[in-house]
C-alpha cells in the first residue's frame, strides 16, 4: 500500500509500477485533472490544502474498505496539495486486481470515498474571484467568505 499527500507533480507511472504484479491481470488508474471551467466560470488554477496526517489516515481506512469488498492486490493513492495549473493531475489512484471489472469498481469506489471523506480542501480561483468549493467553510484553512 502506498498512500501519500505530495507537493510535487504526480507521477502516474510510478504508481502503476508500484501496484503491478504478475498475478494481477488488470491495473486500473484514475487521474483527477484540473479543468479550466466550473459552474460557467473560467477557472485559472486550483489550490489544494490538507491536514496530511489525518488525510493519509482516512485514505488508509478507504483502502481497507476496498480490500474488504474486492479481491485487490496492491493499491496506491496520491493527492497533490498546493497550487495546480489547468491540466495537472491532483489525484491518482492505482489498483491491481485479477480482472478488469473489479478493478474499475474498486477504483471508482475509492475515488468517490476520497472525495467524500478525506480532509482535503480545494480553492477555485477565477478571474475576479476565488472560492473554497469543497469541504465546509469552517474546515477550510484560511477560508475567507467571497
């Protein structure tokens, strides 16, 4: 298992190499990528912040949930924090499984749970404004009402 909160750009091939095993017939990789628009606004960049110790603890819990539900081999999860430009990956999840179906299901579950419960906050910056768009305003570090 590899669980990381990082500030450097994600390296998806490193995660693939980490999880791939000869007995696994599938490696499923998800990349969450910064897009240039949201809710009709032109996004300039995103800033992510996290409570790293708690975030990695919760990610480990999610990996255990995945292992209880699917026959997975290795799992690797990385989430980047800091300023991310359009097109840069913010989240990478790689899962090795015997077959593709359980790989797709397990990966989707892991990504959905990460977005749902891991203490990572995202600030969207657009021309003329910015807003914390995930997590509660009280929980977002340095959050200021817009």
